[in-house]
């Protein structure tokens, strides 16, 4: 990750605009409500690497995340999203019970 903005500057991985672009592209959150971007996207963290990879795909002209990106990052980001919520639910609003969350987390 030596070529990432954070490694070069010690600052945030990306601007709020870049984070927003990546979130729209992947349909996943990189910074959850109540979190600080600098902490959530700390150097070398999985979310920071997923964000960097998503931005690289956007720059490469991809219209949707590649299968490679989805296989590498979707489960991780989805589980972090579920676990960050007070009451875990699916994108369609269906609430998950504790057994379902446990089953999804492995």
C-alpha cells in the first residue's frame, strides 16, 4: 500500500468525495455512522484496502465492481455493516435475528 494517499501523506486515505464515489460504486459503506474516517480507514486496514481497490477499479473505467473485488471484499464489508447496526437488517429492510447473524459470520 506504499502508493496510497495515506502512506504518502499520513492523512486520510481518500477525500469524502472519493469515499462517496466508492460507496456508490460498491453499494457498501466504508465509514459507518459514528466512526471517524481516519480510524475506520487506518493504514493497512481491510476497509482501507477495499477502498483503494474500489477507487482503482473506478479509475480503470469499471462500471461495476469486478468479480475479483466482490470475492475479496463484499463479505467483509457486508459483515462489518451488519455488525455495526443496532438491529442488523438486509438491504430490503428484513431484520435478522441473532442466529442468522451468527450463521452469516461463520
